[in-house]
């Protein structure tokens, strides 16, 4: 099968280049399921909705998306969206068509199916454990098994593929569901469309039905401007609204960001419903109810707010500059009857004022001056900083006010108390449910799960602030969401209700909404009496159904209300799973799993197995966690062009094009003029790659970018080779003492791992995986005592002792306190007391990487980490029809595979039993992942 190649229209020779390249190196790895190597590949991709690419330049004579429909129905703020794409294969041979959809992170996929040759093939939602073996086997084959992954700020990507015979058609249909969240007085339904070619039958249909009445509706986004504005029809009739978006093929070429490859932009439907002073909007049906509560015409409550700002060294530069800008805006928005405090922290705490003060003009000007002079330096003592913020609020009680702590940080605690659980316990003790804690995690290196758990424990939420040009607007936007408290201590009471979602809320803010769902006991609507009790600015208020009627809806609405209840319940159970431990954690996890399976939601606990025609590979889809890596993470190496900007991408079936997949026994040969007669192109050598990119190795898709500097005359400039955003796999071995085969497992993505942690010695070693498939580590960082930091990469050893920074490139002995480091050719020896570690420097496909080995454990043996694992002990209990191993009374399906043994100088290839990381480690892989080195 020919690797997938998307080429820029300005680079005509590249299809020939790819063809010549694959013909020159015909290898067994290029065959799959009997398909011959020359079989063409088309990739269909939806970004938010749908994106289509072809195996060569877009050619309407070869393939065609002849219909592209998005139908979204919003009923009582709950949106069900169906994406239907119909594609025709116009070639004389089979094509591999890959379907990608980007959906909101807040949504759950609930259905996927394909229609081929008169038959529907439906995806099946299973528990993640049951699908794990299929997942592991797919990874071991080099395929992209984790097919739902985070993309950017708000999207997740779904991906699968199927073979379509010559002159045949395929229909893809995906359904996902989400509860629209009210922010700043409006709901938003976002559609991001990038079809990559004009589509003759392109339609977006949105229908909104709100029994409370629609107050206003607007259509925004890049697809609502210029020529495309004429393709939008909007109709609003009291409780209903319709939006139709039917652009012609010509219109699809003329908008901002549009061209011959069609549309590229957003369509955002913005609306709100009518509000009153009553108990709100309550729907009941078939024994279930959903209650939307957002009263209007309330006086704002003065607030007490403490801003806790991280000023550690990692905030240096643009992060702190944007933080200062946001702080100035936020201070300007404080009302005169608000009281506030401002503290910054590194390893110490710095007060603007020791106590809260009124937001007078004089105080605000002084606080702005303080904010403008924040200096980035030092470590990160989150524990002391948040406790000080809580102390300031506890020391300043005000009747008729609402208190808030807002923490902004970009990293893990590295000073003072660093145990995450103890920090969370301390904060919970001092806040004692008196006010919410909001945690803002700045950037990608922050331990988001730690912040999320700490926020949830204290009635708040965590929000990621993305490192981008608008970070200051993100900070200001979050503050605006919590800037105007209207009610505190909100309690939702439902006599005659059971199985309720969350009913207690510390505060209700202007522009937001409280949503509660549940079941009605014995479906007795007569005894069901909702009530809301809360505290407003100056009194205790009670809302009851004497002011409004509980509305019963007919059978068409039955499953809808029930699914809203299931959606909210699963979301909140997943939050509880994060908070709980032990039996409580297992109970909520079990309940969330059962509901996910019952309603066919793809959640972090379930997977969708995509069924296909006989002979096709099975795909397994997992939903990522919010704190996990994202494809849109900016490169620290250089600009990565998009697929539409002079870019060539090479992909194989179900995954990225990697040396291991297509060239298993040799490095990728240089591309030389001999491969393409009459169209010379310079050889792809390390000299063409900037030094930083050579040290980084292969990019996240599996093939490194190569930029030609000053290309020779009469040659075509070779642009960046980018690959599929599917994360890479790195294979780890766990050896045994007496058994024949070691165990092996894969770690996906260029994550950071806890290699060694010895609390008693104050020694910790962390490593960042390289972007070479089945390679090793890009860099390894050693922390010893409180002020010693050693960073090792393949070229340089950097030592920071206190304020002194030195870099070493030779083989000299490095001594820092009781830590010694010495480089000997291709190995680095590290000794700290009675602990000794060797870091080997290996090379694969021309790229060097690191591999650490623990040579001597400390006498007390009180160490944890990937390289400190004890030898595996297992029993082989079954060989047919599949092999099973027994580890600690647990039987595990395994696959015989192989891996390099990088623990010695010249790595051999060893056979091993491949299984999931959790099975080998006997705990979650997340326990070994760190967010910063």
C-alpha cells in the first residue's frame, strides 16, 4: 500500500517523488491484508466536522465528496449533532478512505456507523478494559489505535478508515451529544468546517427549540462573513429558531481562508433564552426531569477576592507579560464595594498588602503598580501561597459578600510542601467549604489534574490558559465569568425526586446557569415539588413552583430528558472519581461505566470498537482526559506548516509513516537525484536539518521536518515533512529473574516520566521521551537536595547549583556536593550517595537519544519510578487459543512481540510478552507521568 501523501499545488514533482521512492524500496511492510502496494489511498478528515484529503493533489476525476451534511438539533440546551459524509471512489482500484471528525471536548460520541455495499456497520461501545487487548494489538502492529485525541483548546479528534472498492461509495455517519453551557449570558454551538474541496451538496441545518422562548439568536464566525453571509438563512419564531447554511461551490471558494480547497473556518450559533424571577425552566418526561435555573433581576453581591499569582522562573517572558496585562484589566473591573488582595509567590510569598482592602481608586492604582513590577524568579511554593490567600479571606469576613480565591500557576510545586495530596488536604482544611477556589493552569506543562482536583475539593473549577497571543484575554474572560456573584449557598431541593445530580452550589454568577437533573419517584408528578433556597445580597430567598408550572412533555421528548440526566450524571461521576480513593472511587467508577455503556457514551471509561467488513482491521477509540497532551501543542523547535501550506505528509494504513513500519531493518535512505530522473532533488542529509531539529529527531508524527537552506540551483526545494498527529509509541522492557521472556509495554506520546524518586535522599530523576518511534529520552533531569539541578541531553550536561550555572560538553568529572557525573564516550555515569545510575547514548535512524539504567539501588531500597521496578514475576496459564499470563492472581491476555534492550551498550532485540502498561506496572501509567521535568 502506497503511503498517503498530501502535496502542495505549488510542488508538482512530489507525487513522482513518492512513487519513485516507494518503487525503489519495495518492502514487505508495505503490504497489508492482501492489498498490493500500488493501491491508492484517500484520506477523509473532518476538523470539527469534516476534512478531506487525497493521496495526490485534489483531483475531482479520482474521488468526490458528493454530499456533506451536518444536522444539529438543540432542545432545552442539549445538542445532538449528526455528521453525514458520502464519498465516491471514482478510481479503477480500491482506496483506503480515512474519516476524521473533530468534536467539542465537552461532547460524548454516542453513535458511529458506515454504509458500504448495502450494509450498515455499527460501532459498539465497550468498557475500556474489554477493548484494551484490541488496543494493545493495534499499537503493536504500528497502527493508530488511540483514535480519539485532544486537538487544540476545545476539540477532540475521532478517526477511522475503511477500504472502498472501485467505483463504489461509502457513507459515514457520526452522532455526538453535548449540553451547551451558559457563559456570560449566552450559549454557543460551534461548527468548524474545513472540507478541503468544494462540495456540491453541502448543508448545515441547525434547529433550536426552547420552551422558555428564545431571547435572541446570532450567527458569528469566519463562515458568516463576506460571500458566505449570503448562504445563511436565519429564522426566529418565539420558542423556535432555524439556521440554514447552504453555500454554493463558488461561495465555498471566496470567503476568508477559502480557496480551491474549499472552506476553512467556524460557524458559531449564539443564543439565549428568556429569563424571569421564578424557579426557572423545568422539563419532566417518563419519570425524569431537568431543571435550568438562572434567575434575572438580582442585585450583585460585593465580593472579596484574593489573586494568587505564580512569579516563579518558569513564568518568565510572555507568560508574565500577559499576566500583568490581564491583572490591570481585572483590577479596572473591580467595583468600589469589592475588597481584594494580591499576592505573588515563588519559593517565598510577596504581599501587595497584608490584608484585604477596599477597591478604592487609590488602592487600585497602587495594586497596578505592584502588578507591573512583578519579577519572575525562583521555585514554586503553591502550598504556602494558597494557604496565605485563604488566611486573608478568613481574616476578613463580611456580611452580605461573596469570597473567592483565584490561583494562577504554570507548574508543579517545587518548593516548600511538594506532596500533592498533602497540599490538597491543607487547602481543603483551611478553606473549609467557606468559599470556592478557582485554579488557572497556564500552559501545557502544568499538572492540570492536580489543579482540577484541588478546585473540585473546594467548590471551584480549573481552567487551562493556553500559551497563545490571547492568553491575557483568556485570563480576563475567566474572571468575567465569576466577577458578579448574584447568589451564594444555593441549595436545590426536590421533594419526590431521587438519583439527583449535584444540588448544592457555593455561588451563582451573573451570565451563568445551574442545571440539575434527576428521576421522579414512582413517576408521580403530583408529589414532585422543586424548591431553591439561597442567599442574595441582603436576604435569604426561596424560589418554588408556585411561581412557575412544571411542564410535562410528550413521548417524543422521553429519551431526551433521560439522556440529559445520564450525560450530567456521568460527567459528575467522573469528577467524583478524581476526588475519591479506595472503595468510594471504585463505586463511582462502576456507576459511571454502567451508565456510559447503557447510553452508548464514549467516555474516559469506555471505548468504541469500530466494526468493518470482513478482513478489515478493527479500530478502537478512546476518549482522552483534559489534562492529557494535545495535538495543537506548539512546537519549541520551529514552525510546522499546515497540510495546505507547501507541505508533504506521508502516512501508512491507520497510522503515521515511521521507519519501523516501512523500513524495519535499515535507516531511511537519502532521497537522491537517482530516484527521480530528470527532476533532481538534493539528498536529504543531516546537513540540511538545522542543529536543533537534528537533536530533537523525528517530529511527533514519526518523520522529522527537513528544511533546505540555500538549495542548489535547478532543484526543487524540499519542504517540511509532517506526519499524522497520532502519538508515537515507545516500548519498555521489564526483565524477569528466571523466566524465559521479559514483559514489555508501550508508552504513547512524547510524555515526561518519573524515572527515579528517592524521598529519603531528596533525589528525583525525570525524563522526557524523544519523538523517535520506539526510541528513548530526549533529556533527563536530576534534582538533588534543594538547590542542585542537572540536565542531561545527548550533547551537553547542564548543572545549576544555587545561582551558579555551568555547561559541560567534554568528558571531565563533574562534582556538585555529594553528586558526581562523568561522561565516558557513549555513557554518562551518575552517582548520588549509595545510588548509581548509567545513562546510555544510543543512536537510531541517525538520531541520538538517552536511556537510563539503575545500576545500584540505595541500601534502604525505598525508591520508586520506571527504572526502579522490581523484576517481573508471572505464570503462563494458557497458550491456546490465545496466551494468558497470571500476575498477582490476575489473568492477562498477551501477545508475543519484541523490543530493543537499551540497557546495554549494543542493544539486542529480545522477544517479549506485550501487554498494557497498567498490567505490567500493576498500577496506572499516570502514576509515573510528571508534568514538568
